[in-house]
């Protein structure tokens, strides 16, 4: 899947106004669950998405740019409905 179509907030199971502590906490929880070497729950693709989401949302400049794009995409999807 193209990174442009990923909803990083959905991937980390958080709201778009989540604090940095919440972002980090959910990242650790989900990364541990989906770590590829885990036999029962490992998922390399999901793990990569979690890492990309965290890398973007933990950096203030990247998060701001992502939020602008995310808001435009959300408005577009609502207009389709």
C-alpha cells in the first residue's frame, strides 16, 4: 500500500489530538505485538506501518505536514459520502 493512503492515527489506534506520551505508549504496545519474530502475532507489514506512523507522528514538523494532508483526505472522503 502506498504510504500516502495510510492513516497513521488509525494504525496506532489513537485520535488525531493524542499526546506524544500516548503516541509513544501505543507504538511500544503495538510494535511489541506485531514484531515479526513473534510466532503467534508477528506481522512484518503491520510492524513496518507502525514504525512509519510513529516516525512521522513523533516529529513535530512531520506531524504538522501529515495533519494537513490527513485533514484534506478526511474532508474528501466525507464529501464522497
